[in-house]
C-alpha cells in the first residue's frame, strides 16, 4: 500500500507535459478573409490565451466579420510547428452589451502547407491536402451580466495527424439577441488549441520521473 501511494505521489508531481495548451500569440494569425472596420482584427482571437475572458466593452479584444461580409470568412493560424491536435476551446463573442453577433456552426480544418489567399483576403490560406478536425456548433454567448466571464466551449479533434496550419471557418451566425447589420455577422473572442498525449516530455520532466522511479525502487528493496 505504501509503495502504491508513493507511486501515485511521484506521478502527481510530474508536470502536465502529456498534452497541453499550444502557446500562441496574435502574430500566429497569418491570414484571414472578412474583418469589421476598426479595432476587431482576426488576430484578436489569440490575444487572451490564459485566464478568464470578459467582454464588457467593444474594446477590440475579439474578431468580427464585417456587415454583409463574406459568407466564407476564415482565419488561418500558424501553430509554429507540427502538432497532433487533441482539442480546441472556443469562446464565442456577444459583441459587448449588444449581444448581436457570434458564430454558430463552424469548421476547423488543417494542413501542412499554405498559399497566398485569394480575392479580398489578407495573407495566407491553407493549401495542399486539407482535412477537417472539427465540424461543430457554438452556443450563443449571453451578454448578461457583462461582468461575467465567457464560457469555454470545448471541441475534440477527429484526426490524429500532425499539422502545422489550421483554419477557423464560420458557417452560420449565433447571437443571444437578434443579429444586426446584415448577413454573415460572425464573430469569435478567442481560440485555444491543445496538443495530444503524444507530445514528447521535456528533459526536466523525464529527469524528475526518473528520480521518482529510482526512489520507488529503493522502497521496494527495503520492503523485501
């Protein structure tokens, strides 16, 4: 019993290197199609990667498609390296106190190559072999109370491949109040991406685990 307890304590002390939040910043957004004029850029979906998120004002901390914007709006993210993606946390927008914008159904797709975007887009878009990781639907975000945090909505990846580039593509609008200002009034506050358990542990993590197992071996010898 003591040895089992010791093993449990050792494993509990090892940092969570087997699947974690992929560190991203607004600079990881490398392409988009559709943006509301003003302080609502596509890069805003990566500006609050930790902690709670509130939306009390139209402060530019979230992305909005323009009024009557492109139906095929999208945002492309460079993860910086290839990852086996496990899940995504999405935080819908309610456009501050208006509650009149947000994403309903959406796709998250991935590839390992990019090409220049077309039409009125800016930057890059996915190219080559493109796979769908998530086909889901977000619930509308409630703007009341404004002081309350936005709720993370988690979606699991359906593909175990390794990918560097992902694309978030809204398909419909979901808003707590009646949608305003024309069609395709998509929006998103934040996207967080998580890798899978196949992530290679850091050397310090492996060293800590090795020391723990060595101590466990000594305990077993003393018990014998």
